[in-house]
C-alpha cells in the first residue's frame, strides 16, 4: 500500500491503538500508544516465532479492549529478513 503522508495521518483517530514494533533477530519489542502519544502500560518483548507472535497479539488485543480502541495500526521498520515471520 502506498499512502501519502496525509492519507496515513487521517487513518489515526482517537479510536486508534498505535503499536510500534522494534524488529530484531531473536526478540521483538512492542509499545502501545494512543493518538496523542500517551503510552499504555509497559513494553512487551516477544520471540520471533509463532508463540511469540501469539503473545504479541494477546497483548495488543488486551490494550485495545482496556482502552476502548476500535482500530489498531501496527508499525515496524523491516530489518533485514527478521520481520518476515511477523
């Protein structure tokens, strides 16, 4: 998907949970924020495999439910090939 900067920004509303993921070889780290940049809880570290990804999904869903967010955007910078399992 090729969105302009303005199109990307319009996707983020007060109903959006924003999750940033730092990609690495063995462990990923994720943090969750609202549209104003306030962080929800602590970051999570999870392994780069199916079990880790399922842990990440549960963590993200918990934040989405706890903070009454109907939408979620997950952003990451692909680092080498390590992002492919995600």
